[in-house]
C-alpha cells in the first residue's frame, strides 16, 4: 500500500516517512518501490535540496517483511524492488538525513549507512540478525561497517548479531548524534534545512568527494544480493523463517 510510505515536503526538504506502525514498519516490496520512486523524483526536482527518512515513534523499521522473504524463498521471483532501492541509495545525488527511534532491524539499520547524517534516540537499538535467519549481510554493510567501525565491531554486529545501542553506534562512527525522543524529528528537520540552505553545487561536490567512487560498493551489493537470494532458498533459512512465523502465530 502506498500509504505505508508517506512522502511530504517541508520547503526544500523531501520527507520519506515509514508508515506501517502496526507491523513495526516492516518493509514490503511496494514500500521499497515507493521509496525508490520518491528518491528519484526528489533528485530530479531542483527545488528539493535534501532527503529525510523518518519512522514512527518507537519504531524506525523491523526490516524487510518476512512474508516477502518466504515468498521469494519458495517462488521464482527474486524481488527486484529491494535491489532498485539499494541502487537508488547508492546513486542519490542530494544529501540524506535520517532519524531513528526505537526498533532498527536489518534494513532498518543498514539504510542509515547510506545517509550523510543519522540521529537516533537513546532507546534505539541497531540490530542485524541476518546470520540468525540463515542469511548474510546486505545493502553493502559487509563493506561499509568494517570500513567505518573496524572488523571486530563489524563482526559483532553483522555476524554475531549483537544489538548496538545508539550510544555505541555513535562511538563506532555509525551514526552522527543521539537526541531525546521528543526532539528527534525537529532536530532531523533542522539539520536537513541547514543543508538545504547551503549552495547546492558546492555541497554536491563536497559530498561526492567524501563518498568517493562507488564501484566497489555497487559490486559488493551485487555480490551480497546474489548470495542473499541463494541463501533464501537454503534449508537453514527456510527453517529459521518457519520457526519465526510459528512464533508469531503463537504470540
């Protein structure tokens, strides 16, 4: 449903808001497609100077919808919407700011690796339980997290599946700042508006210089995606997803 992703404008800032709180903002394939379209439209619009990602109070995102994973594991459709969204994140030309509150699982964590500034609240926990589901890291996280935080912290997050508090994520360089829940959105929008007020070509060039060539990142996402799709059909992943769905029905 397109209303699960709300796209708003505040001056020169485009806000992409995850709006499926009853499902902890688990991302479906139509939601990925809507975000991809919003990023493309905002980048093409000269009146947009910055993008913002926000979730719901207490929930940024619980990750990709497990039902979609099960469908891909048992069918022939590889889910191109996720790949398209990741390529949109890698190729985005305008600055991206995110505000994370509470649950941030899977893509709810790795999305922020592609943002220029991420603010999170003290109750936020960043978690990537890919291996626990018989899968592997995605969104270029197997390249980005070791480069930012070092191999051992990356292993703890991506392989051990250890949750990182907002403070620990900040100390590791994975996010910019920790702010209280009641000022998160205002802080994020203030930062985005500060960015939007700067000379757009100068900030574009500065951002490109800091990001550097993205060939290696695209190649890593391609490799991760190929292996991820293979792992979705593995016995380990099917058993993990079945156990997860059984627990959900029992709750």
